[in-house]
């Protein structure tokens, strides 16, 4: 099975640009259908490039008006222009100025890349290569320039005009128009350019940096929704303060602006000084946002702000180094969130996301190294591997060298590369310099695709009070048996019947970590007074799959007595996963009893952690544990049966928790971690009660839905009801939709809940929902909420035996591919695990993928995903 592969761009073929751009002056006159972009570029030959080479500028669907060199119009034979490029045949061999005038139709730009309009607001998205949709340019991250941007627009249509950097001038421009000039003194690549023009409300405050700079921080939103931006603004200030304390990174402009728009392909974008956000990651109120929404806003605000240094001041040389900014910045935002909330609970959430998204990616045809060696379409490499596994590599580096050396290495990296376009080698060199360590072997993590497997066995010699831990690492799918091993930090400990065995000693374990840098190794522990249970990969110290044969009783010892919260949670997950894959009533009952003891002893002390322990592995995680012949229906049935058993067995305990965690009368909502934890456990208890007794659960959920004072409880109750067929469910869904008819972001939650109902009727329900007045295929949030939630969150119906689920997603891809290829390609990645499905489902998936592949004029984005999905990978 093969499909035509789009041409590849390869890392080894990188060479510097033949020309550099030192200064960019833009005069942009905004108009809904005829925006005029007047770009003046100060260029010079690059000493590191090819002397005398033609100048080839990138374009994408551009309309050229005029082009001039050093003030004189270019003769027709001196250049060649098309919508996809502009070439100067014989450019000067000296510094020169090129003036290019183009025209764009922002309203017609449905791809949401370059300059477009979202609900009447002009905005831009230029990463990875959207700037070439604004003007002809050397659109690559290693070409960095200083930008000055003059924006002009109708004052009534766009009273707010924002750009990168600092505002240097503004005023009337005649005939009801006005202008604003923004100057960014920091050289940046084109992908960090941004502008916004529109009618917007704002909230703002002031922040003083560690260097004494006063900064005006503002969040701009749709007028009338200013009160919903307060939490985002607070997150901005906390992010600024945290980055100074944790990494010594002060902000470097006089203003920092965040703008929320309703049509956005991504979550947000870190443009220098002007971050543009999908409004779902800015707007929040207790009535419309859940605890999860508040946490996501906090994390994504922080992520984009932290890019100011790890991505903007130090950018990436080429798109193969994408992990250098994204993986590093994910690590930074994870650390911020851990400090803002519960570190153990947040770490578990990170690992759950990694396993749900990145592990399957690593095991399927779309797998790739954290630093890819080649790509056909860079937009398809904004993946969990680059982001989440990239962050885990940074975390492992800190574990290996220690927090103090890590901070010193980060300081060195920023100092050495400030204002430069850097590589992974530059990043690792900073840490090698400050520690004197050779990190060559560690660098293999960036080059090797796939998830390593760590196999561990423990042998105990009671007479000698000694135990031996044997470790073996393998990486499935690698060619050859002699591939060099990875460097794997294995955080570990030994747990006895009453707790950690503090007296055990091993010279190879330092600060609780053994560094496995060979294919296999044996670690010997002395003075081990009793037969222990090994606690391995504490705090998930490496992104690997662990094979460790333990009994349920041994795992429950870890849940009860391990000092590492992550492995306590992991122990319960392991038992539950085995019961889903291999159901056994007796073991299920023993598991329920162990959970009951845990809940009685500890649930009220740390409700958020207890809620995670109660949450069973998802159906996707269960499927990921199987090498082949995955039957989603069988997994769903087994998991549902286990939930029902736990709900019945734990009901007295769950009832007590529900009562103890009920909010006091008149209590006001707060999104803080402690309050969110109490709500999460109470809602988890309701969900299990409903699994064990659907009639009682429906009544309780209906009551909670009616009486909830916040969206977290209201949505949790609705989600519980959605799994219980009947008139009560349909009435609740209808009532919710009526109540929030004017709240698109809330209706997205409503769409998503219904798309994930694991019933054959869901396909018909989706057909109905696609005709709902609030749904449109032109808004990425709506598409992700309905079609995306179905494709990624409803395995039994997406992977139906008759292929109807696959076909429904294919129809959406076909409809979207020409108008928004990025969203279409993301939907296609839902087919990434088709090879592991049982044969009839796999055959249907291939049939549907080939049907999509036959669409004439398929976008490069979708063609790339199809080629890799149907290839021999």
C-alpha cells in the first residue's frame, strides 16, 4: 500500500540563506477585501551563502502589485513572479533595498494562515510559513530582521491597531481612518510577525520587571467579555514573575499584549510582544469555564509568554529544531503549573497526556524522531512527539545533571544564543560546557523514533539480605541489533511491607537515580531486610514503557506505602489495566477493597490525587497496551464492567465522599487547586455511582445539573447523564443547549460530550448536530469539538466494523481540505493506529484512507499524512 509522497525537505541538506534581511518596514492598509501591504526590505548578500546566487523569495497565493529595487521599478525581465514566489535573476552583490507591494483579501482567507479576519477582527498567524501569504519574503527562521510596522484602518471598523514591539506613533489618517506605528527593536524571524486590528475591549495592569522596566500588560477580547479576561491577565503577571525567579528571564519591551480571536487553527501564538490566542484559552468565568479550562488558560498563557526567551530571543535555526523551542517551553510551562498547583497531580496529568497522545504516535506510521530528519509539510510536525516527548528529554537532562547545573546551563544557553537562531547542538553544548560532561550519548534521544521499552526483574536473597535488579532496554523497530543504547535515568526505590526500605544501599544509585547507559545492567542492593517491591521510574523519570512483573498485591503495596506519588497512582492504573485486558471477578473485588481502604484513609487529605487514583485507564490506553488485533468494543465492554463493579463495591465509601465534599451553602466558586481537587473527587464519585447503578446515577446527576453553581459541576453531571440512555438524558442535553445558546465555547463542550457517546446512534446524532445553528465547518473550534471529539474520543464508534465512523470523518476531511488543510490533516491523524486494529476494521480504515487519497488536488498537508499512514512504516 503506497501513495504518492510530497517532496521531502531534509535536515542534512540545510544550508544558510544566500541573502539576509536586516530591516523590514511595513505599511499595511487594512481593508476587508483589498488590504494593501507595502513592504520595504533592506537586504544584503550573506557571507556564508553562495555568492551571486539569485534571490528567491517565498510566496503563497500572493497578488503582486509592484516591485522596485533601490527606488526604481524593476524591468519585466529582471524578475519572475508568481503567486508562490518572486525571484530576482541578478540581484546586486551589495546591500540593497527591495520594495514590494502586494494585495490580500483577509475575508476570503479561510486557511487562517497569513492575514485573515475573524469575526470582523483582522489578525495574523505566521508560524510556520504564513508570512509568505502577506508578502514575498525569505520565510525561514534563520533570517532575522528588525521590524517597523505602520498599520492603517477605518477608525470605526478597527479602533484598536496592534503590532509587534512598542507603539511609537499613532493618529488620524484622513477620511475616517487612523494609523499606528509599532517598532520591535529585537531581530526576529518572519514567523513571529503579528498584527491585530478591530473593535476590542481590554483589561490591563502594570508589571515592573527585575530590571526596573515598567510594562503595560493587556488582554484584548470581544467587547462585553472583558470580565472573562481577568484570570488570563492574572496568569500573565504570574508568568512574568515566575520566569524571573525560576530562570532569571525578565521581559524586554514596554508592552505585552494578548488578543483573543474566535477563529484560530492552534491554541495560541507567541508573536513578539503580541500573543494571539484562540479565545477558548483566554475567556473564563465560573458560569462558562471548568476547572480544566482555568488550568489550561494558566498553562497556555505561561507557555506563550515563556517563548519570549525560549523561541523568540533565542529562536530555532530551521524547522527541524522545532523541539528546541517547543519541547523546552513545554517543560518550562509544566514547571510553572507544578509550582502554581499540586506538583504530583500535575505530573500525573502530564504523563497521562503523553501516553494518550505521544505513545500511540510513536507506535504508528506517523512516528518520527523528536528532531525529524525530513518532512514534507512542517505543519504536520507540531506533534506530541515534538512537544511532549521533547519536554521529557529536557526533564531527563535536569535529572541527570541536577537542578543547579541545569539552571547554570540554561543561563549559558540564553547568554550564548541571545539574538541567534540556534540548534539542538547549541542547546546541549551549553550544558556540556557548565558540567564538563559529554552529552553525545544523551543526544540520541533527539534522533531515535519510537518508545523505548525497559524490562526489569528483581531477585531477592533473604539469607544475604541482598537483591539484584536486572534492567534491559530495547527500542522496537530499530534496524539492527547493535544500535547504541540510550541514556535512561531510572529513579527508583525499594518498598517494604510498611514503607520505603531506607537502610538498603547501592553505590550505583545516586540521589535515588540509576543511569542506564548500556543495553542491560544489574544493580545490587545490600542490607535489604525484607523482600521488597521495586518502585521504578519514580516521577516518570524517562518516557519509556516499563515491563515489571508484579502481583496485584505487590502493586497495592506501592499504592499504600510508596513515598512517590506518581508510582502510587501508577500501581492502581496497572492493576486496573490488567483487569480491563484480562477480566477476573475475584481480582476485581480485591482491587475494589484496596481502593476502599485507600479512599477511607487518604481521599479527603488529597482529593485531587484520590480522583486520579479512581480514574481508570482510558479505552485508548488499553488499546495502546495491545500489540495487534485491537477490538474497541471488547475493551469498552470490559472497562464498563469494571467501572460498574467498582461503583457497586465502593458505593458506601463514594456516598460518604460525596457528602463530605459537598460545597457549603452560599460558597463562592474559586478555580484554585484545592477547590478544584475537591470538585474533581466529588464528580468522580458521582460517575462511579452512576456506573454501578445507572438509575440512581441519573437521578443524582440530574439533581446536580439543576443545582450546580459552576460550569465544572454542571458539565460533569451532564457528562455522567450522557452515558445513560433515556428521556432524562435528552431533556438535560436540550436544556443545556437552550441555556447556553449564545455561548459558542460552552456549546463546544456540549458538542464534544455528545460526539463521545459510545452508542451506534451517535452517527445520526452527529448528523443532527452538524445542522445546529451554532455549528459551522469554518470554525476550527466547532470542528474539533464535534468531529475531532468523535474521531479521537469515541473509539467504538469511530472504528465501527462497518466503517461508517471512518467514513464520517473522511467526509469532514474532504470538505475541509481545500478551505483549511491544517484542520483537515489533523483530523486524518485519528487514523494513525489503524494497523493495530483487528483485520476487518483495519481493512475498512485502508479503504477509507484510499478514498481520501483519490480526491483530486488534495492539499500538501493531507497528502503528507496519507502518504505516511499508507506507507510501509
